[in-house]
C-alpha cells in the first residue's frame, strides 16, 4: 500500500475535523448571550457575534452530515469543508427569500397599526388610551411589541420611555418615523398628529410596493444562482460516480490546493451575489434609544 493511499483518508479526516472545529467556533460565538459589553473594549469578534441570532442546531447537524458524506465519498478534505460551508450558506442565496417576506409583512403591519392609531385618536381621551386601544387588534407581525407597549403604559411607565422601548424592540426605520411623531406629540407638539400618522402610513405602504418591485427584479439573479449550483453539483456527482479516474489529480496535495482556489472563486461569487440581493434599509433615526428600563420606568404618584 503506497503512501498516497494512506495519506488521502488521513487528510480527509483532518479536513473534516477542521470543518467541525469551525462549526463549533460559530456555535460558541452565536449561541451565547453575555449581555452588553463595554463599547471601548468590545472586539470586532464580539460585535460580529452579537449581530447574529441564535444558531439552528439542526442546521449545524445537517452541515456536519454533508461534510462527513462528502469526505467519505471523495476522501478530499477541501471538498468536505467546502460542501459543509455551502450547506450553511447556499440556502440563503438560492432558497426562498424569507427575510424579505418577513420585512415586508412587518412594514405592512406598522402601516396598519399607524392607521388604526390615527383612527383611535378621535374617540380616545388621549394618546396613551389610543395606543392601549390599538393593541386589542394589532397586526400579527408586531402584536407582541404593541402589546408590551400597552402593558408598559398600564404599568405607569412614562409615555416617552415606553415609546423608546417600543422603537428599540421593533428596530425598524419605518417604525422609528412613527415613534418619532408620537414622541413629539407626547412632549406637547401634537399639532395635527392624525394627518402626520396618515402620511406616515401612506409612506410605509409605498415602501412596501417599492420592495415588492425590487424583489421581482432580483428573481432572475436567484434563478441564475440555482442553475449554476445545480449544474456544478450534478457534474461533480456524475464525474465522481461514473469516471473517478478523471478526478484523480485532485487526490494529490496540489489538486486539493487547486480545488480550494476554485471553491474560493465560487464562494466569492456567491458572497457578492448575496450582497447584491440583500435588502438595504435606510438608517434608523432612533438608534439605541431604549435606555435603561429601570431608570426610564417611572411610576406616577
């Protein structure tokens, strides 16, 4: 048995171990919540981790399983790592754009709630009562946030503090504009608040229509990505099963480096494509306004 026969399975196992280690690092970074860190000492790695949501452990298991399967079939460590990473990243690029649908539904809900709040102002004793009434039939995508806003008001939070916490929970530029108008009204600058809310609701619905047009124009990019991935995987699977000898050069260390370079080119192309398809929201006007709830929640005497 020659040296190459021994080293290829060993290299495949080492590559698989490396991929599994990377997955564990990602899980460790994204699965913990140690509270806010000092902005002066916070590292770029901490900021990266804090911007990610909780890890789907089932998805991690699928990626590891894909890496193991590819390592067993090909005995190529680079292919195992690339396929494990691809199983994690590609669904967001070639799959349905669920994030876009969630954002659009949220903006539509904000517009609907704003219109309901405008209508409630005419029959309510004040802004706080109008907000509390609007929570009864608030739209589903923002129902939890509106309910918490009404609960805070019922627990004698100051209106400005409750609205700031509400804006921080929604974390949406459209919601920030609505909350900014409500904050001005709460500070005695109500003016024609009903008309302002109506205009903000109309602006939100126009934003939804714009997002829908943009999503329609991006469908061709997503279709192209699906075709490229499908053809590449089909060709690789066919050559692996039908003509293994054609891929023999990849069994060497040089072949693995070439495969790594090719995978890097594909990875950069898909990263750029994902960046082009990503929604770009306007900057929030009420960024980091929630404050400390223990200081903001003041009980009225």
